[in-house]
C-alpha cells in the first residue's frame, strides 16, 4: 500500500468521508468509548502527569542519542546470533525482505499488525513473487485483506469503518462462511483459517513496538497473541521497525508499555506483552533465523529540526480518539496510513508537502491531541510549524486561498481601500444574503444572513449561517463616531 493511500484530492477525500454516515457514527462511538476506558485506566495508575513526564524524558533521551542506541541494539542482536539491516528507504526494505524470502524458498508468510510494513508496501511486493502467499494475522487486518486489501482507517483499530454485517458478507464471499454476524462466531471462523496458515508458514514477519538496546530483543504489544505465533512457529522471523522505536533497557520498556496500553486501548496492560529475539539453546520454540530491518524512510528528516519531537511517538492512537476533525472525516480522509493529528504531522515529514501539504491544515488547533499524548508531543504546535514552514520558508501557495489572502492583505494595509471595502460590504453581501436587514440592535438575530458564500467563506457557510454585515450607517465605526460626538456635545 505504501504511505499514500489515495490519489484523490484532499477535498474529494473529505467529501467522500463526510458522506459516509456509518463511518462517522462508528468513529464517534469509538471515540466516546475509548475516552471512558482511557481515562479510567490512567486514573487507576495514578500520578498520570508524572508518568507522562517520565515517558517524555525517556523518548527524548533516546532520540537525542539515537545513533548510539541503534548501534548498541544492532551489536546485541548480532551477538545473539541475529542479523540487522539498515534500510534508507522503502525500496531497500523491500529488497532485503525479498532476498530472504527467495533464499528460504518461502511459500507461506504470516504477518502480525505493523504500520511500518504497510508504510513500505511489503504485502504487495511479496504477493508479486511467484508462488508466495501472505496472510495478515491480526483479525482487523485479516478482514481488510479479505476485503481486497481495503485501506486501514485507524492505527490501532484499522477496520473501525466496517460493521459486523459488512464483515460477515466479506467472509461469506471470500471464505465461504455460512454463519451469522455474531462477532464471536466470525472470530472463531477466522481463527480456524488463520491457525492452518500459521502451522504451515515458512516466515513470520512482525513490526516492533520497542527495541531494547541493551539486550538486542524486541518488544511486541498485541491483543490477540497472533504476533507470538508469528514468532514461535516459523523458523525464520523478519522484524521491521522504524529507527526511532527504541528504548535503552527493559526498565524504560516497562514505562512506555504502561503508557501505550492505557492510551491505546484503555487497559492496564494489553493481553500479550512479548519480548523476543533469536532462539537460543535453552528455548523450545522461536526463530532459528532472526532478521531486523531498521527503517529510516524519511525519519531522519526530523532530526535536529523543530519536528524532532514527533519521533517520540509511540503509536498509541490517543490523539485520533480526541480529535474533532478525525471524528468527522475518519482515517480515509487523510490519504495516509497515518491519519489524525499524529499523521498530519508525521506524513509530511515522511512523504513531503506535495502529497501531504493539506494535512497540517486539517486541524482545529484545539490542542486536545497535545493534552492526551502520553509522551507530551506538542502536536498542535507542530501543525502550526508545518504551516509556517510551507507559507514563510517554502512559499508554497495554497491555490485561490493564497491569492485571496494576498489580495485581502493589500486591501487591509491601505486605509483608503479598507474604508471603501467597509462602505461597499453591505451592498456586496446583500447579493448573497437572505432577506432582512441586520442592525446593531438585532445583529445576532436572523434578520439577514448568508447561507452560501464563495471562495474561503464557503468553508464557514457549509456548516453555519453568517450574519449579514450591517449597513454602513449602522456599522460599529459609524455608531462609535456618532456616540463619541454625542458624548462630546453633551459635555459642553
């Protein structure tokens, strides 16, 4: 799939998302449910703000000394008998996985949920290899795969946009399922399909929530145990990790796992917290070959810049679950596998402004994302930083809006033009307004209002009516002049 999920324009994606009423209802329910669970689990932990500060310190420390921790981790993996490959971009990551797959003559590959494998388009590359079958083993990702690789809409709940009847139809059409739409029954059916694939798999591919630098093992956090099966059954394991997903030791991993579990799914700890690596002589299961692909793919663009704090992200999805924009347009409106506030910041860093320059503007800047982030990333400030960079430094125009603002800037900087505009505004807006005059006295009543406006104002009138400006004689400036004059005459 890759980082970019759609060739439609941002406006077309948003329109399609807003028209999807089921998706909006599903997102609202999920956000509301997650709010209750998240806040409750954080409260149980106690001293949540101190935990956030500790999480921020751990992630900042790691990013500040990232080359050193990556070198330490790579050395320890190799010391344990594993292999490490540093991939600069998605092509290098694909090529390395392809090489291992061909060397092992693998026919069946099982994958656990991983945003990084999706980011580099790994599934599509593997499926193009002759005789190779790939199976997503996370239940939600499995459903999306069965539905012709439908794109995910959330980084934690990827199939949030589907209801259980839609899922039943997918299973019926693609797998011959003849049962009802009860989640338990469908999950059992999926487990039977997946279990057979697990037992026959040649290679297991996983992501990596955190890599432990001082031991060379990886930390996986899952709800279903599918990642454990990807690790324990196939003889070869390949791990793909973003280069920033690392912590110094097990002690720090314990902290960030707590932050992740409570922020992502509102649990004290998720069902499976796994630490894994190359199988040693004392272990009965695990991979005989262990490969770790450490991916840059644009992440180094953030190092040493105002966007460096974005690398602290632990992919919990909490910012999506409080965002009012995500609530309206869901994940598909962003056109990136990373949606919501974190995606609006991260996607332009990884993929550039040409494809993702609209995303920093898809925000109300309310700051709810920053307030909920467990590692205290100033997300709304980074969104403003993107806007500033595009506007002031790169001089990237924003279509007619850009030209309109330039015109407004010139007009408002000229006293003569500004006064002319103030005198003409009532006549011009009168052409768009519904009948009725608005005066100082009834300004907030619906004596006259605009429900359809062009250009930049269209974004406002699509969701609310704008009061029609008062006539020049009733405008505030004229009223103030008259009032001041009356006061002066009264004082004489």
